[in-house]
C-alpha cells in the first residue's frame, strides 16, 4: 500500500503539468491513496493489537511509542496529500514542494515501520 501511494504520487507529479491528465489522474490517484491509507491503518492496527496488551502500552512501552510516531507521520502524510490534491484540482501549480514534503514524511514513516520490526 505504501509503495502504491509513493509510486502513484511520483507518477502524478511527473504528469501534473498537463491539465487533461490532471483531470483524469487526480481523482483516480486520490481513490488509490485513500485506499492505501486505509490499508496501512488497518494492517498497522492489527499488528499493534497483536503486540500491545492494553492501550496504556502505547505510552509505556518502546513499541507503543514507535507505533504512535508512525500514526502521527501517516496522518501528516495524508493531510499533505489532501492539500496537494486540493492544489492540483484548483490548477495551482507547482505542487512539487508539497509533494516532496509528503514523500519525505512517507520515507520517515517507512523508517519508523522498519523500527517496529526490531522493537518488541
């Protein structure tokens, strides 16, 4: 799901200057990105509940702290994605800075996700 989100964002940015492509691509990518966010959220929730015994573990364990960090990063990336989408739909270019920040946040979230595999 994360790969689809980042890869789709890159493809969208490459084609964003063409208004016709933007008209077709932005709504399609928005649905894909939303699906990716939902999949990442659900799978992350399932993984977290498998390791955390209670909600207090989110603030009392290293694993919980990493989970919370990932949640915040994914929420920020989703918010940036929404802002980028709004700018593209309005024809407000460039959006490269917005999208670049979104990609950086997603890279950080990926790093945090990798940390989750080593935090018990």
